[in-house]
């Protein structure tokens, strides 16, 4: 049996940056490498797994795609990730490469640190951490906080020990990166992209390689085979939380919430999506995704909203025996009022 360590690539990046899209491309051009995929998603609707299983890549079959659904991978390392990895390594057919997609809200640091656990370390190494960035969102200032407002809030309440949770998470994901992919370059111009590159570089003290991409289209040879062994360097990539709580207090994701909305069939999806934009903007929904049942259509309609930008496409036929339904996962900051947002979305049908 080949006892060389299996390389594992960790793909991280904020909600909607384009991680799943990049992985789908990767699976389709991985040149015969047998890939096992571990996917972790925030919210109780396995959209990413569904999308990736549907891409039909021969080098990564449905059996090779493992979904971790018990919360963010960074919080469930011991209970979920390590046992999953152990089981994967016990398989007769070892993969050539393991790819792990973290949830958009995950801190990559605890996940990478888990590769130093004795049972894992002897069999696997982190080939590299790749952080995908939504360049358009950076250009729109979505990760830049209103520092004056934060300072004012701190004066009111001195228990506030950090900046906006989104900004902090964005920086933590950049700080952990070996390679940063500035994705969605089609949505901004060259000058804007230059500013995004400068801003991203300024938010990490390290100097990872930064490349640009559209629709996550990056050759597999660029993504796989970085050969870094990131677990050996993880102490130099501490998250804000680790720096602020050196006593080891565990972090949580209390700042974010998600819920699933179930609706009946939607006869006019264009009007629905249009109205949905208004709800998303009014209630600061960060991410919304799922599937819509359009009466009379044999295919289901996939809806992907990142901020108020919404993409829709018919992705596959409803399977025989599969209950047709409209199901959407909604993710926002904790202060988002679930009852109000749920009612606002239900009122669109
Ligand atoms: N215009 C444009 N859209 C893109 C690009 N890359 C991805 N998208 C779209 O952005 C949306 C989110 O992409 P995903 O790949 O699902 O993002 P993700 O990072 O996996 O999202 P989460 O898992 O929810 O955090 C989808 O509608 C994609 O089609 C790009 O380069 N340009």
C-alpha cells in the first residue's frame, strides 16, 4: 500500500465567494486524479453537495463526496472532521488528493491545526489553504467596516472586543491563505481590481500568492500540488479570536444565523426573484440559496443570491420519486429578525 501522505487542499472564503463554483471546475479538469471531497456548509440545506454531486465528474463520484452538516467544520473538528477523515483513510481505494470546502463562515485555522493530530498527521498533509475572494464584494466595501461606528459602539459597551464579525472573518480567512484567488473579476473593471488586490494584500501580514479568476476557472495544476504542509506553519497564522483569547476559549458563530424557508410552487420565477432582491436588500440578508419548484417545468430552478445579486438556472430534472418543493436557506447576521424575513419571503408567493 502506498504510505505517502495524501495531500489535502483546504478551500475557504466568505459566503458566496465562489468556492463551490471553483471546485466544480477543478473536478472537471483534474486530469485523472482521484479526488475525495469533504464539504461543509452553513445552514440546513445541502446545496453545495447537491451541486457538486450533480456535476458527474468521473474522478470524484457521489461516493467520494462527504457532507459535514453538523455546523461549521472549525467548531466540530473533534466530533465530525477527525472521524470523517479517519474513515476516509481506512477506505481500500485511497484518493490521490483530498479537497475540503469549508463553510463561508468557517475559520480555517482550527481545521488546519487538526492535521497535527497524531492519527491524521501520519497519513495526510495540508497541500495548501486557498482563499477565494468575491472581488466585487470587496470593491463594494462589504468587508470594510465603518470604524467610527464600531468605535462609538465600543465606547457605549466596553465588552465589545472586536471589529465587525464579517470583517474579522474575512481577515482570518486571508491570514490563513497560501494562495488567494480574486474571483468574479468579470464584475469589476481593471482599476477596481487593482484596488481590490491592494486591499486584500493589506489585510494580511503574510505574503501569499494572489491570482485572479472568473467563475473560479483556475487550472488544476495551479490549485493542487502547492506542497506547503500548512499545518507546520499554522502558529504563524493566528485568527483574531486566537490572538484575543490565548487561554484557548473556544470561538463560536453566534454573530450569524440561518434558517430554511419552504414555499409552494412558484409560477413566475422572474417576478419572485425580482421581489426577493428587495427583501434581501431591506433586511441585509448575506446569502440565500436553494431550489424552486416551477410548475410545468421538469427541471428544478437553482437560486443563488450573494447580497442582492441573484443568479438562477435550471440545474437538473426533478428525480422520479423526489418531492418537488421550493426550499431556500437564508443566512444573515444574528440581528436579522427571522420571523420578519420569513414572512417577507412567504408574502412573495
Ligand atoms: N459573475 C460571477 N458570478 C460568479 C463567479 N463565481 C461564482 N459566481 C456565482 O456566485 C454565486 C455563489 O457561488 P458559489 O460557488 O456557490 O459560492 P460559495 O463560496 O461556494 O458559497 P457558500 O458555500 O454559500 O459560501 C453563484 O451564483 C455563482 O454562479 C464569477 O467569477 N463571476
